[in-house]
C-alpha cells in the first residue's frame, strides 16, 4: 500500500456530485475509526452517520450553508463525551469485560488513574481531552477515506450549539463544541508488544459506533 500516493490524491473536497458511497466503503472507514488510537484506549466519542436528506438540509442551514453537507452521501458527525465521569468509566470497563472476559490486573491501575482524572479535572478540561481523542478519529477517517478513494472534507464551520440541539446530543451527554487545536505526535519505534488497553483487533467490539441513531453492536 502506497500511503503517500493516497495522501497526494486526498484534498478537502469543496463540492460533491451526490454519488452514493457504497456501504462497504463506509463500513471500512468506520472500522478504521474504531481502530484509531485514543489516550488509554477510552475512545470517548461517538460517530453519527447521517444519510437522511431532510436532516442534512437542516444541518446545512446551521453550517454556513456549506454545500458539501447536502451534496455528500454520508455526513459523519464526531461528538465527544461532554465530560468524563466515574459512571462512564465503569460502563466502559463493564463493556470491555463483556467483550473480552476478565480484564488483566493492570487495568485496575488504569481505572484508578482515570477516575482520579475525572474527579480532579473540570468538566471543560475533561471535554477538551475527549475532543482531542475525537480529532484523532477524524484524522484516521480522512486517511481511510483516501485509501478507499472516497472524497471527504473535514468541517468545523457549523453552529455547534444548534447542532447539539438538533441532534439532541446534549441530552445524550455528547457535545459538538468545536475544538481548534490538533496535535500530531511523532511516530515511535515499536519497543514492546500490545498493551492491555490496545485497540488492535478489538476496538470494533468494545466501542459502539452509532449509525443513524441505532447502536451498532
Ligand atoms: C479541523 C478542520 C476544519 C475544517 N473546516 C472546514 C470547513 O468548515 N469547511 C471547509 O470547506 N473546509 C474545512 N476544512 C478544510 C480545510 O480548509 C483544508 O483542509 C485546507 O484548506 C487544506 O486543504 P487540503 O485538505 O485540500 O490539503 C477544515 C479542515 C480541518 C482540518
């Protein structure tokens, strides 16, 4: 696979012709998001896949009338958890256990660390941390789309509060508040095997992606 070739092909597509992206390509892009790295493997965000034309028209009107929103065939909305809470961490661990069976004892340190972080940080700081993880997923989605030869545009130009209200995200504990900084970390050489919280080959089962409002299990 020549990744640089795909990345040279990619650009932020400002106009689209409405051609429907085949479902199997969308699924592969979602799988790539599921396999994305996130701090401690928590992946504290959801992805909504919006195909409904009427809903996309409403979103366009709160997104500076940007044409891609109705010209595309699939609109992916990344929504980060609005906070990090002990309940969310417990739910996550429960889900991990359901999927993987008993967790390695090392995960106890992880749980303590995360619960301390949740307790000792403000909701805003927790949200910003969650949003940074969502941006990693967004980056992965763009690369995966390029590899699938699917045109894509990353977008922030929307009224996030209005989008939260339209998609009822605040009621579900998610937020679309924009976050403007993207951090890139340098790749490092693989020095050891996979860690306990590694997403490799497991992310799909552990973290549900919401498609059109229905949970994918
Ligand atoms: C986080 C982010 C937000 C963006 N928001 C928008 C947007 O709202 N509308 C848009 O048309 N392009 C948007 N872009 C696309 C950039 O304008 C585009 O990536 C940049 O001009 C570089 O062009 P390229 O991606 O084709 O190399 C955004 C890009 C990023 C990374």
